[in-house]
């Protein structure tokens, strides 16, 4: 039977998990957008609403942190988890907004696969947050998240290479390249911030072991 290393009274771990639940929901909707590539406007609005819910949780955690004298983990670690999860959600929203606004003609394979990997990464982070609250080992999950991050890096290179493969693009093709460069940039930010958070959680677990 596992036991918690941390005090039970603060609500931080429950709030982290609720924050992560919202992120996973947003990543799932983004994944649906990428796979189905239909009803993008309505689905983007769903993500916008989830981002607003996440913003409420972010402010709640910040308020709890400012009014709690004894915290279950270091204050800077609580702030890091809170701000990182908020940033990941913002990046997911940014990807969906760009897909919804840019009027893309198709969804490119590297983007679809990276969005799927981001969904898996944030689900893994949720599992790690549960382990953190129970004082459990997270190294196996960290390794899985790291592998997803490496795959995203290779897919990003492949996607960018595909974009610039045409030596003489016409005006419409140049515009498409610009649009996709912006989409890929936000996808890049999303999976890298997810990986940074996974590493941070691993460090917090080791520090409190």
C-alpha cells in the first residue's frame, strides 16, 4: 500500500489534477480537429472555453499559494507546475486557433502525429501528478514522455523539410508555408513545455523522496 509523503490538508494536488483534466480535454479536442478536420470553428470554441476554465484553476492555485503558510512541496515547485500547465493549455489553444483561422486546405501528417503525441504527453503528466501526490516513483512515465518528445522533434524536422522542399513556390504556396510555419511553431512550444514540466515533476519527486 502506498502512502503520501505530503500533508493532506492543502488542495494543491487536487487542483493540479483538475487543471490537467482540462488540458487533456483540450488536447483531445485538438486531436479530433487534426484527425477529422471538420467543424473546426465549433471545436476551437470548445478549446477556448476550456482555456477559460483552466485560467480559473490557475488563479485559484495562485490564491491558495499566497494564503497557505505550510505547503506540501516547495512554493516554487507549486508555482512551476501551475504556470507550466497554464502555458501548455495556452499553446494548445494557440494551435487550434491558428488551424481554425488560417483556412488550411488539409491537415499535414507530421502535425496530426505531433498533436496525438502531445495528447499522450499531457495524459502522462496527469499520471505523474497523481504519483507525486502519493509519493510514488515516476521514472517510467518520464521515459515515455521523453520518447514522445523525441518523436515530436523528428516529426517537426520532417514537417518543416516538407514545407521548404519546393524550390520555386508560387504566391499561394508561400502563404501556405507561412501559415504552417506558425502552426508548427506553436506545436513545438506545446510539446517542449510538456517535456519541461515532466522533468520538473521528476525533480520534485526526487527532492522529496
